[in-house]
C-alpha cells in the first residue's frame, strides 16, 4: 500500500434531497476505506440512518436537513421551489458556517461535498460532486440567473467531480455536458453504483418497485404503486425507502413490502427482478444501468431534471418512462413491448480517479 494513502482524513457530506446523494456516496466511501483513509460522514437524519447501516463503525456528524417541500400539483412546482429559495440559501450559508466552526477543532485533508454548495473550505482540498452542471428550470426568466449562480458557487471548490462519462456515451446528456464548464478542473469519474451483476441470477420478481423522493409526491407515488400491486397478478417486491423506520416485513396480496434494505439485500433483489420501477433519480439510474436491468422510470412531477433525464434515456432505449398521472397498468404493458437496448458500461472507472486523488493529497 502506498504510504501516501495511509491516514488521509476525508470528510464526506451528501445533500438530503431524497436518499440518492447518500446512496451514491457508498461506493466512494468504500473505496476510500480500501485506500486506508479515515472517513468521517456529515449527514442529516435520513441520510445518516442509511449510511450508518452501511458503515456502523465510522464517525458521524449531524447536519441539518434542507427540509424542501414539493407541490402536490406539477404546475405549481417551480413556484413552490422558488418560494423556498431564501430557505435554501440560508441552509447553504449555515452549513458553511458549521463547517468553519468544525475545522477549528478537527483537521481533514479533503472535503467531499455531494451537492452541498456551502461545504467547502480553504483549510482542506474541497471537491464538489454533481451530475447536473446545467441546472434545468421550467421558469425561463430564471435560467440564466440560476446557471450563473450555480457556477459561482461551484467555483469556490478546488475540483468538480461528475459521475458520468465523457463523450457521446453518457447518462445525463446535456445536464452533465453543458457547452460551458466551471472554471475549476472538472473530472468525469464514471458511474457510481453499489451493485454488481450476478451471473445466472433468476428472476424471482416480475417487478421491484423502489419508493423515494420528497413529500408529498413520495406518498402520492406510493399510493399509486400500492393500487397497481393490488390489481396485479405478478410477483412484486416494494421497498418504501424508509431507513429510519423499523424494517418489518409485510405480505399484502401478491407482494412483499420492506421499509428498507441494506446494500447487500438490495443488490440481491435487483439481480432477482425482471423490471425495476422507480423515480428517475440519477443514482437509481446508475444502479439500474450497472446491472443491465430493464427499467420503468416515473419522474417526480415538476422535477425538471428527472423529466429531462427520463426522456434522454428513453430516446437511447435505455429505459421506458411515463408520467405519474397516467395509468400504471396500461403503461407497464407497453413497457413489456418496448425494445430495450441496454449499454455496456465500465462501472469501476471512478476507482482510478480516487486512487490518484488520495495519492496527491
């Protein structure tokens, strides 16, 4: 082992808009640990609950949640988010002050921020992780302003890591490949996935359905999923995405329901399912593609990033997608007839980037 890798101290902080940011940090944390780094995780309650199940021996620091609330109606979503802009900016400033105070007593060689814009410091090499360099907004008047402000904040970091691939074979399209990049170095680190495909795995379930996302849309999605499952004769497994709740197993009609599954358990059921149904969160997409699974992606209404990503992936025949207000049963039948053309992608590209990064600290 290279001595430069030993005892390098890394602080990792994922955003808490859903669990995807915390989830995609799992392979990064695991690989940093394999390089003999000392990893500390700063997270808000739901993300902390998830990551503590994966890394119970690591040190955790408590961060406040952004507490973003989504609209029940798609047309009001942009205005709902816009009204919360002062709260978001306040949270960014507060987390930056929190970090400044923390660094008066603790030392870190590097800070890895997954979409937390305030999580940077001159006292440690600061990395910002995002797949959305081009932030999409449905309000035309705000597009140029949002892009300018996004880069202004990203440029306060030392480096930007994009979990995608360079070139035409990519996952996020224009989101991760804008015409103009930030001023700081941008590295495309490849796909981040906790999972590995298992050879000759049998399809035990027709559908694995993952519930996730912010309220109230998460519960609306869950209600529609339960209604479909009740009417379906297929074997279904539902994971509610509630790591903070007791993980009791429920058997309803033809379906099994869990509040939460560990990475190892999820890897097993992903491999054992013919179709994966989920939101079009970027982390979910990476994990589905890493296993070469057929997917049905249902974007959170009004979440422009997910809506764009779903259309981009379907145009490449990498997924099937439809909107939440459409009939689930009829759309699932169409997904069965859809011609998938799933790509072969290197799932371990990020390891080279991280190894070189730690060696250079």
